[in-house]
C-alpha cells in the first residue's frame, strides 16, 4: 500500500450523497483491513470547494499523498489528466471515465461504473450465444441514447447489423411502443383486411414480427416490470430478454420482481453475493448506513474496490492477463489504463436473481 492516500471527492453540493457512499465504502474496507501491518494514512479533500483540480492534486501531493483517488466528475477527470508526466508525481485512480482523454501520464488510471461497459459485455455474451437479430428497448432520455449507441457500436464491430430499437417515455404509452416494435398492429390490420376481403369467418392468428431472436432491455426496475409482461402479452414470451444491471434494484424483492422472471442480466458480485471476501465489509456498511447501503450499494462497492486497487494496480500492470476479484467485478487493467470490470450473470427466477454461468 502507499504511505498516504488522498481522496478527492465532491463532498458538498449535488453529488454529495454519491461521494459519501464511495468515501464510506473506502473507509469501511480501510478500517476493516487487518492484512496490512502498515496502513496508509488517508486524507480527504472536497473537490466542490475549488475549480482548480490540478491545484488540489498538487496540494495533496505536497501534504504527503503518494497515491490519489478521484476526482469523480468527468470534467475534473479530464482536467487532471492534462497534467504532464513530470507534474503527476503520485499515481491517480480517477473515479470516472472521460472519452475525451487521448493521452495521459503513465500513472493515470480510470475506474468507472460505466453503463457503456456493461452493454458492451452484454453484446459480447449474446453474440457468443449465437443470437444475431436483437431488438433493444431503452428509456426515452439521454441515458437511453447512450446505451443504444454503445450497444450498436459494439454489435456492429462484431459483424452484426444495427438493432431494431424503441425508446419508451415514463409518461408515454408503453403498450403502444411495444406493439410498434413487434409490428403487432400491422398483423391486426392484415387480419381485418383479410376478413373484409373474404367476407367469411377466418381463423387468423395475430402474430408478432418473426425477424427478431432476442430483446435487449436497459430500463430502471419500475419500467422493466411493465415491459416484460407487455412483451409476453404481445406474443414475444418466447424471445429471450437480456438486460443491463439497471433492471435490478440491488436487493431481492420477489413480490415486485415476479414480473421480470426469466430476464437475464449482468451485475457486480457485491449485489449478487458472489464476492465472499466482501461479506464482512458489506455487513458493516449495512449496519452503519442501513438506508444508504441499499440506495447507493454500487457506489459503496466502488469505494471498497478503490481502496484495494491502490495495492493491486502494480500487480495488474505487471501481469497483463491478471484479474482481481473485486466487489464491482473481476478487475483487470487495459492497455490504456482503464480498470475493466467483468460482471456476473444472473437470471430472475421466482422474483429473485439466481447466478448463472
């Protein structure tokens, strides 16, 4: 471990709660870690108090930090990455990813809970399962646009064609959106035309479109619980549904999640209880912050991993194919110094997630 770690987090303002969850996850792991005889000192800095993130980094280094974690906001990550190699005297583990970063010092790393990474892993999995004609359902907002773009870019890079898509608004007609995606209304219209033309009783089966073999779902839990029953109702009950972690609230709620039975999704070990070495840390967090532990579960896990990565990064860098079992996933280091998270797969059964291979 380094001798002194600086945490650069926005501990006031709009992002305070998120930052506090990361900080508290970090410190819970720090105080619960009995493996290290010489624990590093920890100094916390509020990035909201300054617009000069480079100056705050310099201050932290001058005050003894030999490893810096943060900042959290994308624009500050970009600004800090622009320090020269000479100026960046202590390694940085930024807690976000900024795609505008083209070159950064060798000791600058990026660690993010990036939904684009999730959907790219999802695309890889369904490609490996030999699905080739997916439809994608996303919320009608900026986040949904990001997810759809990331999925299609990854899908097309593997040789697939851009997915059929629908964006569903919270206040829109979800049933109409699903019918449009599945071309159910067209089938109903054909039925009417045939009946009118023949003028006899015709046993015409209304059908969904047949050129889809899978549905990709990226939606919050409340929306997902509406969409899956609609897919079933509009004759798509036989289509597999793969989803991002957004469909899972973070703890089993069988009474509510019966409606998403069968949906396969990816998420972090922390939430699917596959990271056994984090049990004690998770129990402490739940004890001290019972409400926040559920609401900000993924950010607590990020804080836990941020602490561990201060000692793991040199080993990940020394062995390119090495993976570390983290709370947020199996962690590895990419050539461009991003922390890659390999997630766990689960399927809803009887309203609860069951881990699958």
